C-alpha cells in the first residue's frame, strides 16, 4: 500500500484560493467534487479529532442540492464558512463571488 503525502494547509490566514487548492488535492476520483469521504480524508490530514463527524457536518452545511458532494462556487463558499466557524480556519479573502 502506497502512502500519498498531501500538502499541508498553510498556517495563519488562508485565502479562498489556497483553501480551494488544498481541498482539491483530496479529490481522489478527479470529478471536481468533494465527497464526504474525501472531506474526511482532508480533515484527517489536519489531525483533527472526530474527522468523520466534522466531515459529515461540513457536508450537511455545504451541500445545498443534497447530491452527496460539495461542488460549485456556492457550495464551496458554504464549506469555507463552515471551516472558518467550526474548524477555526482563518480565511483571509471571502469575496462576494463565493457566496
């Protein structure tokens, strides 16, 4: 079994583009959407406790069309807001195009 090394989330304030790029590396199937399992893998890379629970909560908060994945600017914006509020990620730039 090969281990994949992921790039860490930058320390301090993170721009929306940095967060999106960091999250994109966990898109295992390359479909441009982040599933609950992919989000859980991303949260585990941050060494967060209860990553499975936080991934479930994040998906519920962000998945507006309830298709089981986060895709599109609106849903990614919701995931940014969730990360900032519940995961204490400091996001520097949240322009109006992300909401």
